[in-house]
């Protein structure tokens, strides 16, 4: 990101672990190798007191010749004791002529060529004699005893801040925790009043760039005794200076810090600082950050004691958080077990999720939930409308059908969610089918909150005043800046995400098991259906002639012998003719139904607008004299068998005409809805409707919900509709209410998404 010609990402790209300089409260020497003959390859410009030769002459000389004799003896013994660790360890306390008392620390790194480099650092101890281990240990033991007596996280954090300040003497000690976006919030503080309180303030992630956070993770301690220091450059042998990158000082205790950070300290009015990292399971959790109004040095022993306090603190926090997480997971697993048990007993099984709504909501600590399985949508608790949920499911499916999706800011990803963020600003969703867009969704409402920042986070950097485009300076103000956070819900915890994933796997397992059972049943049904179709075709074909004979001979008898028949006899003959005609019609329909399952599908492009117009013309005699208001929306061209599509439309429209004949006026509508994988068509009327509880019976053969005296028919038309749509790989269903009308739906899959031709199966 740039502002004018200022690069605001410059500080995040700065190689702060290779500054090429150190702070002036010590000296640094680097040797290529880990034995007494290792040559000196780099040294800080102020390293003369530690050398037996002038710096220019000492470079390139072996360790024993380059170092001051008393230092050389200690280092030689140290190297002989074993491999040099990668973290600084104390070697010796030594008095350097004319330079005072120093603590010698050593560690090893690999250079750019992969060769081992031993780094020696001499840190000045003037005025810090009381900060050595024998003085620090009693205070550290007392601090650890206090920490051990506490359990609540807030008490632990507060105690740690107090003990670190007691050990170090800094004016202010802060403990702040990083969130998921790496903003840091001050969660504990102890001070003497000389510096302002930052308790509960949040600091933006830009205050500590990515590479700085990584350094905090690797090297848990950092000290800046004087923010006004002048960096001491490292002097290197010419081959090193010409060809290699600067020395890696990631673990150096004297490493110089970024000029931007030094300016940040000055703007904060702190002359010195120290920080100790708090790690949980190897990840950076937070920092113990110490500040002083004047320059202040702290010995390595005190810093190590503070590091130990931070490590004890991290262990205690991890124990508390892990225990809470474990308890939470156990509770969620118990709820999951109840949900799965309910699913095992429910029919359909997916309904078991919503039979215990409180468990479904508690499972994700949600205020609302929705189960969308195949075409059914069931809402629980405080949720968006069904239409909004279906739109959300379509959007999820368009993302590539992720197995699991979670966000605490849905409107930022799905703009349409702004209309219902009061119910669903947060979303956790799991996909429970690979055949259809089927999901279990949990919702959390928007939580409006006020965040107190330590300064305006929108101004992490500014021009430094040295001229147009000549560098950056961190913000100068750290006064409380309040921000109202909108469009966000409470975030989903790791336990909730993991347990939702486990529930998904369990539901998928049930779906697969059900699919296997259905597949076995379908194979058996296919075999039986073939036999039944052959039987029904044969019977239907063979019965047509006898029924025609009955009708024909009965009519002849009426014509030739009517004079000799009594009125009762004539009535009996009429009953025989009517019954035989009805039986013949039934046989013809059965034959047609059987032929539909046996005939080949001939898919072509079908203009549904033209087909509807032709069907309406065919049905015109049934509408004569009727007041019917038609509402036919523009329909697309689809790919299908035109004969079967005509049969579908003729049955649905004739039913709408028949069952709305008691309405004045009758209203019949047809339209469609485009989906990513299919087109949904519907026929709606304002007729007598039906009881939704019997919806499954509608599409069965000879299944009727109305008496023949009310509405004529034999109950095979909708069965033909379902069979025709099934043959195309689509779906059929209906919604209705008694005396409130009905809507019949059917779908046609789009090209490339059609299911196999299921001609041998019938529900």
C-alpha cells in the first residue's frame, strides 16, 4: 500500500534480523568456526577492549590471537565443552581494562553458505551488580510461588505483570494478547503512574509487522536500554562485506532495532523498553512489554528470570485454556451423540437434527439454525427467511460446495447478508451431501461493540517531516481512539469448528449407509418392476378386447332387446356399460403408464412457451365458459423428450383447471426459477388444495385425495408426471393447503448435470 510515494509496507519488508549493527551497551565478535583456530570475520566497531590487537589487524586472526587473553581462555574452555547452542548462553563475567564489567554470552548461527559462525557478545554490567543471579533468585522464587497459587487467567496475568515490574524496576509493564488478526489488546498492566495507562487498549497489527512477530517467536527476549542510541556498525573482512548478506542476528541480545521502532518508542515517550514473548504450543500468544521514562539497563540474569515467569505463565494459561477447550469439546460431543441418536430413529433420518432444536442450537452456541436437505428447508430458532436461506445455500454451492464454511462477518463475503445480519452476521455451515446442495447451517447475530485503540489504527505511519517522500514515521498519538465495530458476530471457536466437521463426517456416513441400503433396495425394486411392467403390459393389452366386447354386446342387447327388457334390466345394462367403459379407460391408462417406462427417451430442444400454448389449446374444451385468469411467465428452452414434456404439462394444467373449477375466477399460473444445476418449473392454482401431510401419496399410482363424486379421475396422471420427470433426471413435489390452492413443482437438470435415466425405477 502506498500514499503518494510513501511505501507503507516498507517496514514489513525490512530485514530486521540482519541490521548490520548493534546497540552500544555491548560488543559483538563473530568467528567462522567453533574451535580455537576459528578466524575473526566480523566485529562491532567498539570491540577494541575485547581484542588483543587493533580491530583492523584482529580481523582474520584466529580466536586465540584476536581475543583478549582472559576472554580467550574462557572461550577456549567453553568451545571444548561441546557444541555451541543456537540460543545465547552465559560464558563468563569479566572485567575489561578501561571498559568495566561485562557478561560474555555465546551462540552459533549458520551463514549464507551454511558454515557455522560463533557469535560472542559482551554486555556491559556497570551499575547492575545487584541484578545478578544470586540476588535475583530469591525474588524469582517468590514470584513463582505467587503464580502457583493462582488459577484464574486474569489473576495470573495481573500477578505476572506485577512480578516482572518488581524484578526489573520499569515504570510500566503491560501484558497484551494477540487476536486472530494479530491486533494486540492489553490484558494486564502494572505501573507507578509515570507513564499513562494502556489497560484494555488495542494496538493494530501494523505496530508489530510479520517479520517482527516471527523474531519474537524465535527469540523470546529483547532489550533496548536507550531509545536514543547511535547504532554501532559491524566491521567485516572484505570477502564477507563484498559478497554475503549481513550477519544473521536473530538471537543476538545486542541486535540493533529498526529506526521505525526507535521512533515509535520516542513518540510513545518511552526511553527504554524490554519485551518477553509468551508462547502457547509454540505459537506467539502475546508479549510482556516493559517501558521506562528514562534510559534503563537490565541484566541478562533479570531478563532470564522474566523469561522464566513468562514461560510459567504460558504453561498455566495453556492449562486453563486446554481444560476449558476439553470441557467444551466433551459437551459438544455429548450433544452430537444425542443428535446422531435422534437421526438414527427419525424418518427421514435428517429430520432427527431438528427434532431437538435446543441441542441443535447449543451444538454451535448459535441463535438460529437451518437444515437444507435436498429440497426441504427446516428453520430452527432466530433465522433469516426460508427464501434468504435458500439464496445463501445457492451462494455456498456456487463457491465450489466447500465441505465446511465459517465466518464471523458474512456481509463482507456475501453482500445480500446485509439484509439479515441482525440474525446471521456469523455463519457456520457443513455440507452433508454430494448429490444435492444440502447443508446444516448455524447463525449468529451481529454484535455491535466499541473497541478502544491506543491511537488511531488507520494512521500507523506518517511522513517523517524530512521532506517529500523521504521516509516514514510511526504515528505520534497514542491517546484512546474509539471505534464502533459493526457487521460482525462472535467468532466460532476451534472446538465448534472441529465438532461441526466431526458431525459432518457422521452425517455423511449415515447418508452413504442409507444410499447403500437404497441401492440394494433399488436393484430389487428394478427387478420386481420389470416383472410387474411386463405383467401389467400383458394384462392391460389382453384386457382391452374383453372390455370392448362387454360394452359392445351390452349396447347390442340394449338396442335389440330393449322392448323385452324391464326398467330394472335396462338400468342394469347401463351400469354394465358404464363400468366396462371405466374399466377400459383404466386399462388404457395402465397400458400408457407401462409404455412410458419401456419407451426410449428422445431428448431435443423444447421451447416450453410453445409447448404450454399448444397444451392450453388442447385443453380449451375444458375451459369453455369458465372465468380463468392465466399468468404464464416467460419460460426457457430446455432439453427433453417433447412427448413426455407435453404429457407433464397436460396433466399439471388439466389438474389445475379441474381442481379450481369451483373458484370464480380461477387463477392458474406457471413460471420457473433458474438454479446453477437445474431449472425449477411450477404450476400454481387457487383451487381446493390438499392436506400437505399426504403430499407423498399424490404421485403414486391410483392415489387420490378427493372423492370421485367431487372430482373425476383415476389417480394415474401425477404418477405419469413423476415417471416422465424422473426419466429426465429431475424431481417432483407439491405444496398445498386445504381450500387455499396448490403448487406443483418439477425440475429439469441442465446440460451436463442430468442423472441417469431411471426408467426401471418407480417410487
